């Protein structure tokens, strides 16, 4: 009889843990959906504008795979 009680308690605990795992998984899925929504280019642009950032009229792209010549690096440091 004592074994049956212990087995019953374990079954209840297993069920509780399964329910908890389902809830945690649902929370994770919701967090991933929110991250995906906030990571869209439209959302990022809106957030940047709300922070006071303005779009660049002449964007510059850096190629970090190429070393910067020393004279260009020195000229950049000399600018105020």
C-alpha cells in the first residue's frame, strides 16, 4: 500500500512538471515572437527615430577585412 501511495505521488509530480514544462515552452515561444517583431527593420527604424537619430544622406560602409593605410588613420585622428 505504501508503494502505491509513493507511485501516486510521483505520478502527480510528473504531471505537474510536464505542465510546468509546457508553460515555460509557451513563454519562450512568446519571447521569441516578441524579439522577431522588435527586430524587423521597420521597428528598428521607428525606434531609432524616436531616440532622435536621423537617417544619413550619404551612408559610408567600412570594409574591416582590408587594413587601413597609416596616413588615412593619422588623418582621421588629427580631425577635431
